[in-house]
């Protein structure tokens, strides 16, 4: 599975933010992405060099960023890539959860406790419900351990 590079993901967020607010400052964009202003400056220069955005001076020290038609096309491609990557990750997590639930079911259990949080744990929770597993908080059932994209069953502390 191919995962989009961080630069392409940042480009998508930058293009989205500029489309919503052409007066967005580099400091604002840096805050949205959680990166340094210098990183945003580098991305913007690269996007300008490639013809995806244009820069106009709005005031003495204020810049206005304008997405070009090429930039709109890039944003559309990046959005489609993001969606495809998200679905690939969803299918991967779901497949791993199904394999773990099959192991749990083979051991005679229909209830499970989920250890972990975030989107991957949420996908596991939905998969459990789809497979008629009861998601419980008790400690006398197998645990579906979620660690990043890793998912595995544990049968520790069972009577």
C-alpha cells in the first residue's frame, strides 16, 4: 500500500486553506499544520515555482495567495489520493481486525475488550459490532490490542 508523502499532505492543507482564505498568513498556515513558518515558506515557494499558486502584494507587508487553475487541478488530485489512501487504510485495519476476531471466535468467545483508542480502535469497534461481537469492559474476555496499525488478540487473565 502506498501512503501519501507528508509534503503532498501539507500541499493539500495549504491549498485548502488558501482557497478558503487567500489572506491567510504564513504564521496562520504554520499553526494549522503544526510546523514552523520556515516550512510553510518553503512549501509556498515550491508551489509558486511550480505554478500552483500566485502571490500578490495586498499591502506593504501583506501577501495575497491565489490558486491557479493548475493548483485547483493539483488540489483535486491530492484530494482523490487522500481519499483512496484513507480507504486503503480502512480496508487494511478492517482485514486485520477480522483476522483477530476469527482467532477469538475459534477460541469460543463472542465478547471482546478493545485496548487502544483513536480511529483504528473505532474501526475495530465497528468491525466487532458487524461481526456480532459484544464489546465489553470486563477483564474476563480476550483483548483486541490496537497499537498503531497493528491489531492482535490477547488471551491473558482468562479463567
